[in-house]
């Protein structure tokens, strides 16, 4: 269950990394179904991201879920932290969860500390 945290102003480098990961890990035949791009500015899309990462990939290859403007490690939100902690151990091994943000993850947040202890 690889979780990638991408942060910084170089969005071109982040997007290149994601594109290369998709080309390497996701089957071309199943790409339309197994790649999901969501925006963390919308609470519904955050919940959808959590649902998507728990769903195993269809067909061959892996599933990739990207969440731009990731609030999990940058904003204090206890509900979001609790949801993340509950599903963290249930993410399939062949699912990649890519969390993007311009802001650096806040190491003081409980969600960041939880993730660092699990890595």
C-alpha cells in the first residue's frame, strides 16, 4: 500500500512523477477505471478518495488515486485524521495513494505523526 506525499511548488515535477507511475503500474486496458484524480478542497471528493483507495484495482496492474490539495497532513481535522487511521491498514497492496499539496506536511499534526510511525 504505497502512499506517496508530494509537496512543493514544482507542480510539473509532481505531475511528471504521477504520469510515469501510471505508465509503469497501471494496465493500459484498465487505465480509465483504475486511475482517479480528485481534489481535496471538496469534502465529498476526500471521502470518495478514501472509498477509492479501499477498492482493489480492476483487471491487471495497480490502482492509482491522486488527491490534489491534500488536507490530511496540512490541516488539523480530527474527523479526517480518524478516517485515515481507520482505513490505513486496509488499503490493498497494489493501490497507490498520492497526496499532493503545495504546502509542506505539518509534522505537529497527529495525522502526520501517525503516518511517520507507520512508514
